[in-house]
C-alpha cells in the first residue's frame, strides 16, 4: 500500500494501461503463426489470400458491431474483456480443425474467418483503450505504446526460439491463449474510459437526438484524399504482411523463423514512437507518415532485389520497422486532427472500413499474383504500390498548399 501511495493514482493508471498493452502484444506474438501453420498443411499463397480476404470482410462487421455495443452500454472495458476472451479462446481451437480430410481446405475457409468476429477487433479495442485513456489522463501515448512494441519483440524472439527445437507451430495457438489470460485479467483493473459515458449521463432524456450530418466530413478534400491514400497503401501493406512466410520459403529460409523478423521490426518501431513528441515540433504529421511509408516501401524494394537469406531479410526489414514506428505515431493523430470535432468517431470508422476493404482486395489479388509471378517480382509490385500511395497524397498536398497560398496572396 505504501508503494502504491508513493507511485500515485495517475502513475498507477499509466502502469496498468502500459501493462495491458504490453502483455497483450507479448501474447499476440504467439498468435502470428496462422499462415505458417496453414502453409505446413498445404495451403498455397492464393489460398491464404482468399482466407484473409474473407477474414477482412468479417473484420468490418466485427469492428462496427463491437464499437456499437461499447457505445450503447457505455463501457469499453466490458467489450474489451469479451473480445479478448472470445477471440483468444476460439483461436486456440484452430489445431483441432481436421486438416487431413478431403474437404479440409473448405472447412478451414469456412471456420477460420468466423473466429474473426471476436479476433478481428482485439487489436483495435486494445488500441482504443490505450488511446482514450491516454487522452483523458493526458499521458504520453508514444511512450506507453512503445512498451507494447518492446514486449512484442521479446514475445516474437521467445516464440522463434521455442519453434527452433522445443515446440511445433500448432502449439503456438494454445500458448497464445494461455498468455492472453494475463491481459484479459488486467482489463478488470484498468480504468474504463469515461468520456462517452459522461456525455450519455448528462444528456437530457426528453431532448430529441440531433441528427449529425456527415456532409462536412466528405466535403473535406484532404480527408477524401487521405482515404484514397489509405486504400492504396493498405492494399500494399496487406500484401507485404501476408506473404512473408511464403517469401521466406522461396529463398530457402525456414518460415518458423518468422518470429525473428517480427521481433526485429517491432524493436525498431520504438525509437520513433519515443521521439514522436519532439518530431512533431519540427515536422508536420503529413511529412512524418509519408516518410514512414517511404521507408516501409524500401523494405519491399530490398526483398524484391537483394534479399536472399535470413540475414539480408533482417537488414531489409530495418526500413519497415523504422517506417512503421513513424506511421503508428503520426497517421491516426493526423486523421484525428483532420475530422471536425463532432465527426471524429465517424472519420475513424470510415478509415477502418477503407483499410478492411483494402485488405480484401490486397489478399485476393496478392495471393494470385504471388503464385503467378513469383516472390521477388511480387514484392517489387508492392514497392510500386506503396510509392504510388505516397505520390498521390504528396501531389495533392502540394497542389492544396499552392491554392491556399494563392488565396492568401489575393486577399
């Protein structure tokens, strides 16, 4: 008790929020091997693409449903508890699905996406819990989120070490559930964000609800072009992430070492997350996330040209890790500042929907493309897509800034 008094209530809340995110990402590190498992069971890249596309469709329903439930009951904590428990428990059952019968592929294509009704909202709800609490308590989100990246690094390295000789890939599903019991328990003790609930409590029950128009949001050209950028970028990002295990196999690297790649990338997210507050004083959010995507695209360029071993793959992913740290720390903040005050939740929802639709397109197209043109040409195409997304938005920003300057000079 004396220690808790010394720490103080605000710091204690910060510790709880950081621990929730950190333990979640540690457990999530063991939940990243579904593609590797299915690859062992004979799934081709195109099969994985179809599976992930269906799963992305379920994700859209999942995020909208659980977000609505959270708003209606006025508690993010209870929804987070349900999503984490349901998603991790169902995921642990994946190895129990038969893989040696004639219609195994169809069975997996039918069952696995349905698990995403819970699992598809897990990362979103954890991020929401951290972001909303950090905003309400004025905590440093970059610092707290970097703790998650750090524990994801440790989790990925421990998973890769165990897979090297102690456990089989199918065991990671159960381990991830057992580890997920820690953040599930922590949700009971973490502060439930109060902002939405306070608004509901203070509202006059006899007052008619005012209809909120989305017109100001869609009249914002910068927001529309940001959605166009997001659609192109997330097609490329889904292609980049989904087929890494297949790329590893194509250059004779054991896909079970996938955790090493994930760990290294997560570790490199940390510096820019910690420096985000200082970087924002010197650069605009536009500049930061566009530079982040440019760095991420360089990983794909290297994978399409020079990478031919685990070592050169790790060197290539240096660009992705640094770029993703910039992107995580700047993109959602940029989206938040773009939207009008009363439409910030709607702006986030449309952004998430665009990302999910891009996930469907990226996985469907990417799987077929990977099988038809091969690993290295595939990642060169992904590089071009990422650069196109950067160019489209950068050109719009330049033209928009020139128009603003012209209007100022005329006035």
